[in-house]
């Protein structure tokens, strides 16, 4: 990877970490911020994704975990063990602190955790001692589009650490929409969103950097950084490279709550673009949200794992290694479940995925991959304004919010306010 970009990103997130003594102070400082509707909506999408595809999972690996913004989501989904990795030591320190606070608030919950900082996820192989039921990467995979080699290394690491039949879940800014904002003047600025291209000439499939700053979020500039230094991501390139590592996109989520949060036109597509509804906010906040999309891949080699509801108890993992483990008082008591539970796995995909040996090798660029890159070039040169997402009805948004359990919703509001991420 580009070491200068890596150091910039590490410094950016380190400077956003540990700004408050505790989550309560963060809540008081940020709950009324102008970015609060976006943060709450994005957190709700992540919660629904985790609920849909990770409920009752024995173990989950969170790549680029940041400050642990999904801790309450893991607890409420009944996940037994989580390991989080991030390049920022400051973010990891705050994630550990947040987990300690969560354990104090929920003494009956039982969740083993380990947080570790590493800059190597896109640099070299990172093989955990065990494979995980679910791997997540929320609002971070675009950093690995710095080079083709970095993306391949990252997806290789995803695949070798994910069980057959397991899910890789994430959210990402759509490079085509980002490029449409700035292709005319190389810079777009509005009250809540600033994007500035940092590439020369035409953008490439890999290594096309830009600065993105969404007001009142972790992407905003802080103490010497302009904003988050990111790279354009193209859907077909992501799906094409993921396929080389046995990761097949899940095209239908079969979840009405999730469907209401995405654009209707994305049904049956690998990326599901966010459909925000912020009637009391500056329109540029919704525009910023519409840049983002969710994805779910399933590892298709080997025998798919059983549904979470059937297999979670039988596949409970051993305790995490000493030193990085935290278990709240209460021993083997199960964490308080959410009021609504869904089976964690969809119907198993058709056979024909890559073999384990193919996944664990770094494949050479193929003709099909070059064709995907050419298609991406054609996409990025398409004219017109950024596509307008069809807003979710206000009633649907209110209904989705009302379904959150009272205690979980209160904790999620607090976590969203403290979380500076988009």
C-alpha cells in the first residue's frame, strides 16, 4: 500500500479518537450536531445488516473496527465472540474503553472480545488461529482500493478468515457517484459535504484518491487533516475481485426493514444504495448519505454453514485467548436478545464456487478482470448529475425506528452520538 496514504489515514483517525472522557460526554457534545440524523440512519442500517446476517453467530471478525461503534449491535445480536482490527492505535484504545462501559451497563451480557491495531490487512497475509462465521468491514473497504494488490490482499485475508458459507458484510461509498459530484470542477462543496479530487487526469480503477469530509462525522477534518483520504470504488471491480476469492454477492436480503432503507432500483444488485430521509436537515446531508451503499458476500466454497437459529448453539466457539478477553460478570448467562430475531443465513447458493486452494492463492490478473476494469472506466466517464435516491417514506422510517427495543434503542442513540463515523 501507499505508506504516505496509510500514515495520513492513521493520523486522521488517531486525532478523532479519545476526544471525550466517556460515552456520556460524547453524547452531550454531539447528540444535537447537524450530522446526527445521518449517523443514526447509518447506524440503523448497520444494525439491521448485523441482525439479518449475524444474529446468534458464534464469532465475528470486524476489519477496520474503529472505535467500536458496533459494540451494542454485536451484544443485541447475541454474538458470542468478536475480534476487531484497525490501523489506528487511538481508535483501538477507545474501542476497549467503550466495551468496558458497555459491560458496566449490561452486567448480564456475555461477550468475549479482543481489539488489536495493525496496518497489515492490505499489505500481507493476516491469518487468524480460527475462521469466523461473519466478517464485517463498515465504511472502510475503499481505503484498500489504493492499489489492485492492496485490494486483493485484503479480500484474500477476508476469505481465509471466513468459514465456508459465512458472510462478509460491509458498507462503502460508490465511486461512480463520488466521481459524478466532482468530475466537472474536481471539487464539490456544500454545507455538510465536501469532496475534492486528488488524482491527475482521468480517474483510474485503482489509486484514484479524493478527500471526503462530511460535517460532524469522523470523516471531517480534525487538527491538521483536511478530511478522510479515500479511493474510488467501482461495483463491478469489487464484485469481480471478490469472486476470485470465493466471495459471491448476495443479491436479495429478504428483509423488509432493510429494503425500505435502500433504493428500490437496487433490488437484485450487489450494492444497495442508501435512501435517507432527513426532512429537517440541510439537503446536502441526505446527498452525502446517498453516496453510500451496503454489500453482502457469501463464501461459496465447501459446504455452507447451517442457519444461525439452528447452528449457533452447536457451534459456540471456545473462549478467546487470555489478555485480549473481557467477559462481564454473570458467567455463562446469554446476552439479552432483541425482541425480533431472524435466521442468520439465506438459502445456500448453488455449488460451483472456488476451491479452498484457489482462495488462498493470489491470482494473476485475468482477461475477465481487465474487462471489468474497462467497464468501470466507461462508468466513471458517464455524464449527468449524481443519481437521486428515491427517499424512503417517512412512515416507513418511523415504523422501523419504533421496532427497536427500548433499551437497545436508547443505547444505540448514545452510541451513534458518540460515533463520529459515517
